[in-house]
């Protein structure tokens, strides 16, 4: 199923974006770049024709699990909060 593969790639892109954000947060445009990347990822998820609850379950939850696994509970959830803020605002 093509959509399943596209979702996996999208989740991977989101996790990679947040990893870069973590590593380069001190750079002047880090917030703007992260915001643009995550908003575009939300657009891509919507373009797949997924319902809102499916976007949450298939994209946001795996991003959260990956970030927590990679960075631990505290930092992982902090990065996920930043991700979720941008991801949800792009869906409005």
C-alpha cells in the first residue's frame, strides 16, 4: 500500500526535522525552519487524504514514540510539544 510507505517516510522526516531542531536550536532561524518543515509535513499528511483522527494516530503518535525513544522522556516530550504545536496549528 503506497500510503503506508508515504506515512512512514513522513514520520521519518518529522523525527529528523525535530532532531535537527534539537541540534541546531541556537541558530538564529532554527524556529522558523522547524516551523516551516513541520507545517509542510502537515500539508503532506492532509494531501494523502487522511482524516484528522488518522493523521493523529498514524503520524503524530509515531513521531512522539520516536522522539521519546531517542531522547528520553523529558526531552523527547519537550521536542514533541514543539512539534505538536506547529503540526496542529498547520491543520487549522
